[in-house]
């Protein structure tokens, strides 16, 4: 499951939720979901959510719970990944930035008694890096197990989007078939 905190203040205002506590509530909600999916009797007492005295079923077939990936690349996201996530999914990230962020993440993981072996890494460079063989290998060397190749999302027409998608396919498909 992928979880993003959200960035658009107006969305939170429409739902009458405070924008400034969205990160803390997201982190706590991930911990709550994992508790619901793994505990027999629910007893969760957090700052934002408090539940106790009931059973929650059905449980996920995957044990101990469904893997939860946190998206984004801010410092708050790195802290969330370290505290509660099973994977990290940064968007618009080049290998050099990813390497620097991983070093920060390792420090946060250590604070929680975890290591990079406890999470999966992905990368979605979009327009931040060309996906040639050397760059793909660099992401792999950094520990990325899922590299997402997609277009830049910035096109004046559907034809321009299809042209970029075709160029991407011409670059990536030979590596996939190798």
C-alpha cells in the first residue's frame, strides 16, 4: 500500500482536518493500521487516534501486515519511513540526491533500531535522470528494487505525451529484454 501525506492545503480544509498536523497523523495512522492488521484485541493509544476493547477482522493474508510504502522525499517522509514504513517511494529523484537521502534515512532508521534491510527502496526519477544502462545500474547499486520509468507529465498535447512514451520505450525496453 502506498501512502502519501498530501500537500494541498485546500483538500484538508474541505475535509475540516488541520493541515499542519497531517504528517504526524499520517505516521500515527500507519502505526494504527499495522496494529489493526496484526493484534488480536485492539488497544491503540496515540496522540490523534485512540481505540481499544474490540477485535478487528478480517486480517490481511500477508503477515504480519500489508507492506506500507511512504511516498515523498522530505525529511518528514524519511522520518516516517524510518518509524513505520516498509518501503520508501521518492518521486522526481536523481541518483545523487537519492544517495544523499539514503544516508539521512540510515540515521533515522538507526534511531528506531532498523536498517536499510528492513525497508524496500524504489525510485521514480521522472525527468530527473535519463534511464540509460549506467543510471539504471546506479539506482540498483543504491539498493533500489523498484525503478519506475514514466513520462514527465508535462505535455501540450496527447501526441507529445505519446512521443515521449515512445522514446522512453525505445530506451528502456532493450534493457528489460536483456
